[in-house]
C-alpha cells in the first residue's frame, strides 16, 4: 500500500510515469524502506496505463459488490429517532440489571469466611 501511495503522490505532483527510483526516494524521505519485489511488480503492472482510468474501473467494479453495511445504514436512516430512544431505555435497563447482580454477587458467602 505504501508503494501505491508514493506512486500516486508522484502522479499528483506532476510525474506522469514515476520510476522505481522515484518511489524509493519518496519512501526514504519519510524513513520507509521499499520492498524491491513489490515495487518492481507495481511499476511493471502500471507501465503504460493511466492511473485515473484504473481507479475509475476499480470504483465501478466495487459499486457492484453487495455489502452488509448498506442494509444497516438504510434502516438507521429510517428509524434514527426511534433508535435514540431505544438506546436511552437500554441504559436504564442495564443499570437495573447491574444492581441486581451486585446484590447477588456474594450469594451469602464472604470471600474470606
């Protein structure tokens, strides 16, 4: 991930096709050693390709992947006010349960009896 981040930073900075040496220079500036094998693979995979196009293609592929969070977020949006009330009720119930547990903790026996 650090190699990709450095590559993208170089692209944003105006270097249209950063080399492995350029990426190493960026990483060494912040005290990170580059993994030669991964860096060479990244450079070879991205050679001659437009990064913006690759990002757009990847985003379109990710948008078709179903995720469990979408259901939860739509439900939370619909019942946001009700959830706030339910959370307050849960806190009150938790306090009551804790009081019961505390009185039953020793069950008539002391730790040092």
